[in-house]
């Protein structure tokens, strides 16, 4: 029989089906939602799924956040990261949760890189012009051949001890180093501290409380597949500007062009998850009762229906909430005052700091008003006050731009 007349039977090709997994995602008020998802789902896919299910507006600031409860650490999971890979690094003794929240600072360095890298902390290659443009700095951070050097003092927790030591650190493409002799950058004085390909970077959310750090501006590196908190490499900075600079530069070094692609490319998810299907949230000043009809509210309580208002939270809780939403100018919330039950407080992020402004009620001719500037500008309710300062800077250091919301899933 000739070869051409033979029949060859090939095995049937079976379609590849991805295994489904169930993940639990929490919101700020600790309500949670279980989702059945494919094993290759990314953090951005999960965010998009929750946006669609809850009819939220997709402004590209929604983030999946990993929080280690016992150690008080947390990090924003990058949009491209596989959620199952993140969970595979969790250890039994640490209670770890996924949170769904906004992070306005996620890609802010692409919009305004100069504010993230102060002159005294960054050095460029000698052949580079001293005055770099906005785009020039970004190109250097994203380039595979050159990388600016970040340098400055950090406190490092000594391994196996409770003590911290202040050292001069340098960030280079090959990793993070510290100098064993003052601020010397000579190779013989530089000791390797860590690299980032097999570890994740976390921010301390509890300040000095758990780690005993000398300042409130802590961050650390947790090796993947590690034995837990004993393998943490812990650092802390003198101020928020320094911590933000280090963490931003390390993020860019680790992910590089992938971060820029996350920032530039609009969401392209699975079928049926198009942003065009999203129903915008309705913003109103009325609540609905259980039958769906509006309930009239007095000026005294109308603000409680607003997403930016947080009832009975402490100053520390307000600062933590703003920090988790990103220290971008204009991130704010309004809360009850703890020191004076009749007043309110506007907590606002500006210049990588969180500032608090007291909102005082005034009575004039039998009418109640609210003011931030000793009565020069008056408002009949807090909604009117917030709307005014969203359009006008007034006595504040900047306009109100992004509110911190407690969402329910």
C-alpha cells in the first residue's frame, strides 16, 4: 500500500478548561463577598468583576489590596499580578485578607514624577543633563540600560533582634545596598541588603505599634515561599516623603515597563466584562427606605448619606484610611470630632502629609451654619461645604479631589 493511501487517525484535541477557585474579598467595613474565579485571574480582573457586580464607576483607581492582619502590613497588588500566585505565598500563622478599595496614588508618579523623587535623594548617571524633563525622568526609570541611584538614610531592623540601626542605603539596578562606612559608595564598603525578584514589598500600617520601629514610616520585604514574619527585612524612613521615594523607586525597578503598560492600557478583560456595561453610581442627598421611597432628612443628618462622611472614627483611623487610599493631594474625608461632639473634622492629604481642619457649627439669627474659616464663609450643611471646597481652594492648601469611601460588597 502506498503511503499516500494510508489514513492516520490523530487523537482528539480536548479544549483546555481552567480550574475555578473561590476567593473572598473584603471591603472597608469588613463585609465580604465570595467570588468563583478562574485560576489565571489577575488583580485587575477581580476589580473589574466587583465594579460590574456593584455598579461602581470605573475610574481606574480601584485596587486589590493584600493585608496581613497580625503584623500590620499591607500592599497594593499590581494590576497584572495573578491572584492565585499571591495567595500561594500566604502562610497559615498569618491572617491575610484581600481588600477592594481605591488607591489614588497607584500611578500618580507617571503624572508627576518630580514630586516623588526629591533632588537630595536621587543621582543620575554622569553623562545625563542636570536638568531632566518630566518625560526624561520617566524614561530613565523605565530604561533597561540606565537607572537613577536612590540614596539616603534608613533605619534597618537587625535580624533576630529588637534593635534598629541607622544606615546609609543605596538603590541600584542590582538591588538594595547599605554602606558599612558612613556615606561611602566605594564597592568595598557596600554590603548587599536584598533584591526584589523573589520578594514583595509591604507598607507598615500600624506605625511603631507592632514592630517597635523608631518612626511611623516603615516598609519591609517579605520573601515569597518564606517561613513567615521571621524572614522579613524591615526598614523605616524619617518621613513620608522619603518612604514614598524609596517605595516608588523599588516598584519601578521591579516591574518597570509593565507598570507603564498597566497605566497606559485601558482595561481589556474577559468577555462580558467590558467597562461599557458599567452603570454609574447615582449621587444624591436622599436615602431610600426599605420600600425604595426617599426619606427627607434634616440638615443635621443629611451628610450621613454621603460616601465621604465617616461616622465616629478616630483621628488614627482617618489617617490610616487616607494612607491606604494614597497620599495624593486632595484625598479627603469628613468625620465626627472626638474632642468636641458638636463639631466635625475635615481630614485632607496634601504634600504627602495628612492635615486636619475643624468644621465649626455657628448659629446666627436662629439658623445653623457650618464654617472652616471662623465664619467668613458659611454653609447650611456639610454637603454644601464639601461641594464649595471641591471647586475652590479657599483656606485649604488644595481643593478636595478624591474622597475616601467605605463601600459595602
